[in-house]
C-alpha cells in the first residue's frame, strides 16, 4: 500500500489520484537577508511561516501562487498569495501547474489536507518538510470542469464567511462603545414603567 495516499480513501472512481510532483514544479525560494528588507517595501517576503517575515522592493514569484511552508513549527502550512511576493528559502512555491489542474481547487484540496502535510515534518531542532515527501503526496483530481465548480462553490462560501466575520467584528466594536458610554454614565437608560 502506498504510504502517501493521504486522504484519498473513498475518492470518486472518475477522479484521478496523482503524485503531487507530477502536476507541478515545487521549487524552494531564495533566502532574503533582513538587511534587504524595509518597512515600506512594495512586496512582502514569505520565508515559510504563516505570516510574511518583512517587506522588500523586489519580488521573485508571481501573484496567484500557492505556497507551502518548508521549515519551522508551521511547516506544511498552505497559503494562497494573491499578489507578487518574495518567496524565501523556507518556502515551496507551486509553479507550472498542468493544464488539467485548477489552481484554486488545488489550494482548497491542500488546505483541507494541511494537517497531513504537516505530519510529513522531520527533525526536532528545526523541523522541515523534505521536497521528496511533498512530491510523493497524493492529490485527488476530479475532471477539470468539476474542479472549477468546486472552486466556485468554496470561493463563494469563503467570501460569505469573510463578510460575516467583518460584520461580527463591527458589532463587537459597536457593543464595546455602547458599554463604555453606559458604564461611564455618558448615556443613561430610563427604567421602564411597569403597569400594575
């Protein structure tokens, strides 16, 4: 049995299962020294991890690129980069996807299986994910039109979730403001008169 068939049990018979290395190139980025970063740089630098490690005036990877963190505690973290950025030395960028692969479907698939990617880590001091293990990771690919439909459905759901989160945050801010005004006596609440 293939030990890399992560999450492909019960896949629809019309879906193809392929090793990750067969559908794209998986190069590591280029290390960028802190001395080359600046607070007001035009592009962010992604050196593994979850968040960018700084900003720079140069970029080496196009927008709309999926990345996988290669090293550190967050190795295996999957990110979708919507703008040009600097891909650092602890970051795998997924490039040259085959024509039968919808990029955002692949992102959603990998994000769903992110815990399994994280389990590929080796080492204890500074854990990392070996390229050979990423290349062997199995990906389930439905027919291309179905990939596009899955992408559209999940993208719409994600947008709605993001809007609801923004609304919830605005309501929390409004509640804090109201509580502050009422607890300091700036606003007073008149007690209701109860008819007996």
